[in-house]
């Protein structure tokens, strides 16, 4: 049934209901019926809902395109319009719930075009719309859209985009990983190329097209081609994608980060809790060249009593790229190697690449099956001549059959030898698909989807293979929905320099703002370590007993130590790099002592960190996040990308300059703060100069915080007791202390244990409810009230 009002055609959701049910019977699970499909003089506007605070808008000149299901990364079966009501009047159509309202303006009346319009007006019928939040405040105003004819890879298509009003006091965050900033965080005033690009000048970019605004909303841009975002320039914010036949985006609203990110999780998937080992120290190198070396490093960690959870085997353990084997000359018995690691309470990760040399045993088979990226003539793409890249063909993981083949052979040939987790490198992919073709279409059209489909194929295979062992995957790139795969993401092959370290802080904060909670970086930088330095200041650490590793790069032990201090307060802590050695003890005795101190601190903080992982699973919100998320009322924090919150308690301000022994740190307004090292109490809403000797990274704790501290353990394979509960007084506080077996999916069925800790500021008493009754009785004894 259609209702006609003037020249506006509205397709009712009720009229579509019986049709959608019948189609679901024939084809299985069907895409949910839209709230409405509106005709605006030939511009079709399709409206869906994904819960009370999410609307999905699709605009196209072709009605069928407007009504198509959303693209990769979106969980279309999560559409839910049950809380919405629809009204219509002369101004247009309104779709409202308890959390937001979307108004699509009526088409403007016909008029005689003026001179400028006659020559320059777009052929598209205009569409404009507004979104208001639960308080009735307008937060989104889409002022226009575009579809410009364009040919890509021999295919007639369009450049598509939308433009939104940008108030002068609005700030923007997210859009994946972009390493251009040395400190400022706000994307306002910037143009962002949202594309996977390994060779980006400042470091690899990764496109996760989710932009979050300081106005309490986010936009999920549903297009996997290269996309340009112009943020808050000349009063507008625009998204323009290289390839498409429609404009498709989601608007999510919320008064808190938790409300926004829980909606994002509803649209793209929940972030699982990684195995507890992921929160311990992960030791890697490019590369450990033998089984004997890996075991020597693991044994040395145990002999020195330095906590460690994971040993990593990086590339070239194989005989050929894509051979999917383990060279017996270097690794004669990987099963025995892994057994020794497991007996020591350690896990193992092994790198598995998606590329295949012609000399490898599987190239011909995969080429015949058509499982590789192809050129326009249907021939396999083998390397990239413009980069002198000769390392093989890329498996086409957009093809479900190729995806399954890759997983089965990775499992049977490699992981079955006792390796716990895979490292899926080159997931951008590094072999750029532009101008080439996946099974689903051109690499230009689907430039950014590879990391999602490739990693998710392995993640699904791992869960089926070992259904009670949590998936953990290292992945170098992400896309919408990648957080649901159980992957840990990192910032790619960055330089071992102070500049690269400085770039990591704002880079990571915008990546986590994009819904990717588990982000980190190669501690110390990955690229080859120069044997000299340009530093002009005397190094703060003695390099004389580290010459075998650093040569004459005299300030590198200082750089690595500062990086490790920062890494202690990242979601994952992983030492890595193209150096002769990467272990804690390889950079001089002074550096070793400090890094060992922070390694032990990291493990003492695991009860606190693991509790944040549970909260991220419940809400989708990252626990490493920029200050604007927790202090929206403080205008001074909008552009600060040099410090951040690590969970609700810690404010971390990494040192990123050589020779630096003090730092100006902003303490947000609305709270008092305690210096973590000295317990000095300071008022917020101001900059303070903080002492930062080489063994101290500036860390503050918000007044009204509870921080549980665990016992010293060598790995998370050992059950960890709570030995101390620090209370930072100033106001009453709560903390949900969570624990489970650390390895299984029991938490999905509620099998973990949550103890609710409560600090009563008035009475000065810490209490506990829920969880273990015996532990609850000990809470008062474990409490350590700072300042008393």
C-alpha cells in the first residue's frame, strides 16, 4: 500500500511487512523492512532503525539501490524499528523514538531556475534532513548529497557524498588510524583520506569510517571505497567516496560514550574479551630465527623473574612465502617448542601471511581456482612493480571459498603444531587492490574491506576449531566491524624514533574513538634501527653496555624505556622491532631495571585492566580514550592528544622528547587528581608542571577512584590474588571488579564473577557485594586509602 501526498510517495513499513515475511520464507533471513522509502522528486530516501538511538539513511536515484541492505561490516539482521513512530505533514516526514528523531524535509516546490542554477545547479533532486537527540536538540543537519558520474576500473559508477552543517563549536574524532598529527587530536579543519595505505608518509593509515562528534552523536559512513572527509571547513563537514551508487550512513546518538559505542556495537558487532594473556607482556622480534632462540629468550625471562605471557614467531620461518610450512632446519620440532612454552605458562603467536610466491607449493592450485586478486584481464596480480615488490599474489579473501581454503591450510599446516594464536600480517592489504579485482568487484570499489573479511574468516574458523578457547589475532588493519573478530590491532611498521613515538598518542586515541578498543604499537618502533643518532642532548640512560644492540645510537635505550613506560598503559604491551635484540635486558642495565619495574607494574594492574575489558564487552566503549569522552564539560580538553584516560582512574601523559625530565600536563576540571608516584593531591582545571625523571611517566589518578592491585605473577596462567585495593578519596566511588577463567567463552553466558566495590566518602569505608563472600570479608583489610 502506498500513500500519495502531492508529489511525495511514501511506502509504509506496514505494507511491506507481509511481503518481507514471505521473502524471508523463500530466501532465509531477509533484510528488515525499512521504516519508509520516500520519493523526493526522484531522489529515493530509505529510512531504517537499529534500535532507539540509531537511524540508517540511504539516498539514491534508483529506488532499488536505496532499498539495498547495508554493506560490509554492518550486521543487517540487527535492524530494529520497534521503538519508532512515523508522522507526516507539509514539512516532511518524521521518525521518532525515545532517543532521537529524524526529520526528512519535504521536496521544495518547483521554481524557475535563475541564471546560476541554469548552468551550475546539480541534476540531483535536493534532499535535506535533521536529527535531534532525546532532549530535542538538533545534532545533525544534512544539507545536501551528491552522485557524480565517474568511471573506475572500466566500470561506470559515481562519486557519492553528503554534506553536513558544522557549527563552530563542534569537534570531530575517529575515522580510523591516521598518523599525521604530532599532538592535536580534533579532526576539525583537517581533510582525512580514509583508506588503507601502508605507504602513507607519516605511517600507515587505516580506514574505519566512524566519526564521533562532541555534540553527542556519531556518523557511520557505509562505503568501503576510498573516502575523503572534510571536517568542519567553511561551515561544513562532508564525506565523499570514490565509488558507489548511493549514499548510505548511520547516525547514532547518546549522552555518554557508552551510549554511543553500545549503539555502534549493535550496528557492527560487540568487542569480545580477549584471553587474559593478551594483557600481559607480548615478546616479539623481526625475527627470531630459530627454535633455540625463542626458547632461550623465554627461559631468560623466567630466570630473571620478569613477567611474560606470549612469545611471537614473526615472518620467514617458512621455506617460501605461501608455502604454509615451518622450515625444519630452523624449527626442527615446533610441537616440542610449544609444549615447553606452555609448560612455562606461556602462549605462542605465529605470523601467517596472505601472499603466495610462484615457487610455493600452492600457487598453481590457487591460481587455477581463481583464488587470487586479478588484473582487468583476469590474470593473477603477482607483486607490485612500482614498489619493487616481488613477494607474491594476494589471496582473495572476499571469496568465501578462498577464505575457507586459507583457514584450513593455516590450521592444518601451522597452528596445529601447538601455536595458540595467529598473527595476520599484511591485512591492508599491502598489495594495493586499486585497479585490480576481487571476486566481489573492483579493488577500487572495495578498497577497505580486506582486513574485515580476511581476519573474520580466520576468527570464525578458530572458534569452530576450538569452541571453548577465545580467539586472539594480531591484525595490522581494520574496518567497520573488525572489533568483533577478537583481533588486537597495531599501528604497523613505524620508525624507531622520538617523532614516531610522539605520533602514536593522538593516532591511538582516534583509532579507539573509531570503536577499535584494542589498539597498540610496536614498542620501540619496528623499522631498522640506525647505528647513529641525531640527538643533541646527553642520553638519560647509559648506553655503554648496550652496544651490541644499539651501536652508537646512544639515546635509543632512553627512547625504548620511555616507549615501554607508555606501553604499560596501553590495551596491549608488545615489544617488537627490526633490531638484533628486543628483550628487556638487551639495552643496558639501567634501561633493564626500569622496564622490569614497569613490566611488574603492568601485571599488578591486570585486575584493573581486565575489569575494563569486561566493561568494553558490555558497552563497546574503549577504556583507553581521549579526555573529551570523560570530561565533555571542559572545553580545554577538546584538542588534547598528548595525554589520555586509561580506564576511569588513570590519566597518562607519555614522555615523547629526548632528554625530557618534566612535562606540562593538563588536569581536567571537575575533579581533583593524585600524582600516582607521590600521592600529592592537585586540583583540576589547570596545567601543571610535572617532574618526569627517566623512571617516571606522568600518571595521575582521579579523586574518587578505586584501583585493585594484583599479586606478582610470572604470567596470567597463574591465578592472581588481589593484594591491595587503593582508594583515592574525594567523593564516593564504585568499581566493578571482574574475573573469569581468562580463556573460555563462559563470560558470554555470565559465568564470570563481578564484585561491586563501593567507597563511601562520608564514612570512609570500602565495602564489597556480589562475587566471592570470603574475598568480600577481606576488602576492608586490603583497602589502602591514599592520604591516610
